[in-house]
């Protein structure tokens, strides 16, 4: 969990400059969804308490290390979004766990990812939260959308692109989730 958070906190500062995606995606969009996978598989096999423990330890160490490896503003945004979205994910997952095997991880990850995306990108890049650190001029630069008929800050498009990738990754991770659960369900404390 710690590695996923640290890598994501560094990669979110790097837009993808391939095929003109710098206005839509950062590299962290591909790494961060793994945190929800880790939380969900831990919740499924070991229960809510162990999942929360992993989230709390991940939060504690990642925020401390992120202050040094990323910017303080990214660390604050990441820590806030992480703890809220992961605890919400655990709560929703535990409520849906009795239904079809795929519903709990997909629904909890989708809702958790939406909260994470809104909180993280707003706190990390919006000028409304500049008290948390310096403003990233590239992130707040206005870019045209819908054939340049409307303009929004680049970070808003990053948030949208990030959320779309999180949804795709959540769907893809259903297969490994099922495999892990079937292979390690004997460890379950339930």
C-alpha cells in the first residue's frame, strides 16, 4: 500500500506527454487504483479491522514520506483524499459483501474513486485551496474543450481523465480480485 501511494504521489505531478494526453492524464491514474484493490482484497479475506489497519498505516507512512518526495500540497491532498476515500471504500465494501462477488469491489471502488478524485485534485491543484501550498501554473492553465467552445483549468480535465482510468482499472482488477479471493479465502477470518 505504501509503495502504491508514494509512487502515485510522485507520478501525479507528471502529465502524460504522449498523444496530447497532457491535458487529460497524469501517470498516477494507472497506479493509484491498485490501492482500492489492496483494501478490497484485504477486507474480503481478513475483514474490516485488518483493512482499516492497512489504510491507517499506509496513510501515516505515505504522508510523512510524501512530504519529502512530493510537494507538501500534494501530500496534504493525497493524505486527505486517501483516508476518506479508503475508509468509505471499506464501509461500502463491508455492506455489499454478502451480494454477488463482483458488486462489493466494483461499487465500493467506484464510489471511493469518485470521492478520492474530487478531493485530491481540488486540494492539490485548485486555486481555491492555495493555502496548502504554491499554485501549479501548468495545472491551472485554461484549456479548450468541446472544440474550444468552453475553457476549464487543466487540473479539471486531469481529474476527469483520472476518474475514467480508475473506472477502467477497477473493472480490469475484478479478475485478479476473484482469483486472489478463491486462492486465499481459506485465510478468511469470517
